[in-house]
């Protein structure tokens, strides 16, 4: 029976990655392995962006969500406290932003973008039309004029420990193979006194959020942590990397009223 369940989950992951996004079933976060993603509402999007976008300028942008009949979808579920989560990631993966567009009406969400340098940026909008069982995802590439930042090639981190905002964060995995369910754990402690942090605060209704994207920016994962009674120092996520290769991961957590983001680059073998 367990083998059958895992097979179903794997098949569903392959189907979902056909649109270059992977959503782990919500019930998996609660250790209920029998559930799979269902009722993803088909959508399409109309992105409205200025003709010219310059670096370091606040730019008004909007996205109109439509159904398969090209009619605006007017009602959306609130998921992790927001109707839409939008991620802005540069082509070289050096820049990451997680924002929440405001819902206006008739399927339209408005937001302000600000891009640090020239180059191409991927906009990833995640939302759930009313009645949907899991999130829909729409993406758009945006070109910003000017010279891109020069961060060099993406390479895996030699050590999976980073210091960010006074926190020392270590990332670990139980295994790192493609198309297999794995556990990804962030261990967080105070960087100054080396004491584990056990009073993390919920961020958008969860003990953390994680986004992973492949080096070619084609494979995207938005992962929520498994249910736990604890508030640190360990936050564990369950996910599936759809294929071999390099991925950049951003973990987001909240402590003392402030959200901090920690990035890692890993290689899935």
C-alpha cells in the first residue's frame, strides 16, 4: 500500500512539473501521505508592464487572472494569509523578492516592482481560485534595461551554513536524489551566543517558507514546512526535486518581529 501511495505522489509530481512548478500536497505537511494535489484550476494570465523598465525605479505592474474561456476569475482563496504570493527572481538567481500583490477587482492584482540591475527577471505568481484544491501558477519574464549585475556562475555551496541578520542557519537533507520525497531541515541559532533559537514566530501562517528554483530558472518549488508543535530551532520541509542539477533555495523565517531570508545553492545528484 505504501509503495502505491508513493507511486501516485511521484506521478502527480511529474504532471505538475510539466508546467515547470511543483507543489507538495498540503496534507503531506501534516504527515498524511495518502493525499495528492487535486483540483488545480486551469488559468491564464495577462501581464501589464511598462514598455521601458529601468533599474532602481518603482514600476507599477499588474496581472489579470482569467479562466479557460478568457473570462476574469473574480474570487480567490486566502492561502497563508494572502490571495496571491508573487516571487521576483533574476535570471542569474542573485536577486529574490517575495511580495503580495493587492487584489483590486475582476481578477486583477496590482503591485509595485523595483529591480536592482538590468537583465531578465522571472515573475512567478501563485494563487488559488475559489474552490481550487491547490495553487495555480502563472509566470512571466520581464526585461529590465541597463547592465545586469555580475555575480558569475551559480555553484553549489561548499558549506551549508550561513550567517544572516545575526542568525546562523544550517541546511541539511536526509538525501538529495531527484524524484524522491525528501526532508529538508533548517537549523537556526543565534550567531553571537551560539544558542538555538526556539521562539521563531509564524510568518504568513507557517513557521517558515522556502522557495527553490533550478539554475536555468525553469523548475520552481514553493514549499511550506511540516506541521510541528515547536517554534524552532529546526524547521523541516518535505519536497521533491523533479530532476538532477543545481538549485538555489531561499528559506524565510521570522524572529523578534523581523523576517529574514537565507539563500543556499545545492546540487541534486
